C-alpha cells in the first residue's frame, strides 16, 4: 500500500493505492470518504491496482477555500500522480457524478465505468416520498439548530439503512458511516465548484462499457438515475440489488462485490 498527497489547485488530496495490475479509480459518495471502498478492495484482491482518494471536504484531504474548483480536475490530478493513462472508474452517488463528468470531459482517461446509484448533473428535481420529505425536514431543522449528531443519525437512516429501515445495516458499517459522515459534516466549506455542462442529456455520449448498480431500498430518484444511465449508454448493464440501500459496497453486500469483480475482470 502507498499513501501520498496530490496537489490539485488549493487542495492536497489524500490518495491511497494498493495492489498491481489494471488500475481502478474509486470516487466515494458525499456521505463517506475513501475508507468506504475497503470491502470492495479486499474483494478485488492484490491483482487489481485500487486507487482511492478523499475528495474536498472529506476524510484526510486538506484544502483552502477555492471557488471554481473541479471534481474532474481533481480526479485527473490523481490519475496523473499515479501515472495512469486510462482507468476503470468506480463512483458512488456524488462520486458517480464525478465519474460521469470525467468520462464525458476526458473519454481517453476512462476505459470503463461502474456507477453505484449515481448523481447526475442536470437530473430532474426529485419528487420525494412523504417519509423522505419528513426526514429531509428533520435534517434541515437539526442543521439549523447546530445538532450535527442528529443530522448524522438521520442521514444514516436515509443513505445507509434506507428510508423506513432505521437500524437495518450492520453495526460495523454504521460505526464507520457515522465517523466518515460526521467528519464531513464538521468540515470547512471547500468553495463553490465550477459550473460544467449538464450531463443528464449527454449520457448517451458515453461509449465505454458501463455497469450500473442500485439498491432496492434506495431513494426513488436514485433508482431513476440508474435506469436513465442504463437506458442511455449503449454498452451498459443494470444490476438491481436486493435488501440494500445507497451504499452497498460499504456494507460489503455480496451481490455488489461479485458483480463489480466480474465486470472489472472482464475489462482488465
């Protein structure tokens, strides 16, 4: 395992790489950090070169506030620092959005995509179910009162357990989620990211093999996003996961790990 700090604009990105062979870049969700990928890295084994990093506002990455910073430029900086021309890129949620934007902006750097419940720039506004809307209101109220522990607890129900399934996830996954997300909730604002062209109407321009995964306990608009990618990308596969929500890799969900490992092996 190697650890290094990669400069990108005013950020010093915390990067970790392990294994050898085909490079796989992993971009985490907006409620976790690079540690969320540990079950997947263990499953892929040392024959794959797994590269993960903390984005701005998460984990061990340090940064000064910087308006106009780019998640795509940060990802490219990591690839460059690791001397990787083309990688299989795996992204979840916010990380899925960055992976999509990277594939559209720099198609030569992305050999294949794995998207777990991806966010997508320009996606239609979500129509929240009453339960989710209530949780969202409670999160806003806790945030306004400065109760970040309550924000963290409620976000765990939405993103880890799945709305209406509080307490479903295993204790180890919950402890790590609360630590990762708690750190992010307390982090300083990195600044406003650069505005880029919306990806939603351009998804069909992605031509690389793409695996899309989404849990059956995830939010409805995340399921919609996953289906949109799978219906738009010519060379794509959609896997709908059972009994899991937004972060199946963090939970070590067997179906998730196996599907990604098969896909990576086929593309490596």
